[in-house]
C-alpha cells in the first residue's frame, strides 16, 4: 500500500510532528508499505530518507512561530497527489489542509486526519474565550471531510465526542524504546548539566506560548525558596527563548537549545531527576513519554492529556499532574523526589509504563482503523 502523509508545521527544529512522521514512516516500511511524506520547505525537493520518501514544497514561514512553516499552495499539493496516486491519504493539519479530505473522497481514496491539538484549548489560550459554537462548527466540518479523525487520547477526542461525531478513533502515539532508555543515564553528563546542583529538572519541548514554558521557571523559583538545590535545563527552542532567558538570569537555569542528536537527547533526559511538562493543552506530549521510556518521572499539567498515561494499572504512579501554577508543580516535584529516595523501582516503573506504547502498536491500530470503535 502506498501511504502519503501531508503535514504542516514541520521543520529542522520542529518536535512532535517531525518525530511522528519519521516513526510512522519507519514502522510502515517495516511491514512493507511505501510511505511518502509531503512537508513545507524553502523550495521544491525530493529525496529518499530512512523514514520513506520526502517531498518538500515551497512554503510560508509563520511570523513569531520560531520557524514553523506552512505549504503555500494546496493546488500544488493536489498536483503532487495526482501524480503519486496514493492508496491512502493521511493529513496532519486541521486548518489549511482540510480540503484534501474532499479531494480524496471524490477519487475514492481513504483519508484520515490527525487532530494533534485541541481547538478548544487553542482558542482559549490565544483569545481568552471559549467560543464553543465555533469550535463545534469547525470540528464537525473537519470530521465531515475525512473518513476518520484520529485522536491520540481521550482528552483530544472529547471536543469531538461532545458534538456527537461518529468517525473518531483513538490511536495513541508511540515512543522509540531503543533510543530512549534508562541505560543511557550518563553521570558525567549529569554533573555537567547540574553545575553543582543536587536536583536536575528538564523541560523538553518548544518554547512557545501555548506550552507555557514559563511555568518551569516558576517551579524552579518555588523549589529554591523551599531550600531545594535544583537546576533547570531547557531542551528546545522557540519564540519565547529570549523572554525566558532575560527573566531567569538570577536563578540556575541552562538553555541548551534544540538537540538534533537523538543519542545526546536520550542521555540528557535519562540523567535527569524529573521531567516537567507544563503545557496545559497537550493532547499527547511525546516528550513526556520519552521521559518515561528513559526512566525519568514526569510532572504535567492537570488540564492536559499527559495524566492519562502517568498511572499504572495497579495504581502505582510514574508521574503526577498538578494545577497550573508553580507552587502546585513544586509540590508534585517534591513528592516524586521523596519517592525516588524511598523506592528504587520508580525508574523501572516508568520504563515499564512506556513499553505499553511501542510505535508498532500505533501502526497496527492505523492498519486496522476500519475495525476500531469510536474513541
């Protein structure tokens, strides 16, 4: 089967979308499918990669986004698709690429759209309003254009279920269990990151407004005020970098920037004590799952989807959720630090939980999407 995946918001330093595409392509290839992903770039290009074929199309850079791009012309996309003759179309952009659902339908090509974000959350975050009628209208319209809307968590599916959408399926994303592992803990690197501190916090993700990266600074300040000798390391880049840097000169923070080397990234995460995931509207958060795979417990926003995979079936926790303020997050961090001291199995529990989410399971569900019940 030839699977074509069209995505926006992809670039050299993009996070979740790029990770998802690359892993989907690798796993599809393992079971014999041809996978081609079409993404925005500076110009037209075509190349073979280890993840499948990659086509870049001329695009616009989104102002103040830290380098995110969107494909300029959907007409160009349709021309490319016409020549590629896909057996299935996958789309990752609910906004500018939604017209591709109708294009595929007219040609009898099965098409699915991934809802990587909660529209309700984005509207609330950027406009401070609920606008539920608009959100419902947009989601209903989106679902009507595609055979299926793929959501990764119950949290992501909620705004579709509330309007009675019938073609929603839940397909959790996965984690690279070979790259991310407790075995990659590096004491020398840990000491370098700590710079004399005792507790190492990492924040791994884009420094953009909707992810509330400033919350991690609030957590650090709160812990320092409580006498905890902690250091925070930001792994990632984004439009808020300068603002965060300027506001944190008086506390022990390191801005490591975007880490392209996956092996180094895995060592950094595995060497930390706690991973912070403060984004309040995360619909999955691959970085949190990568942390668990590395044996590092997570503290996440209670209003995001991350809490859905922070508790094991027997009730043991591998992370905690907290209210969206620095004090609540600091409370959760201290509980986890106590657990680390009292129970040496926490790291193993984190790893065991992550092993429930191999990318192969994601592909299996996508392969059998017609048999999945609505989320």
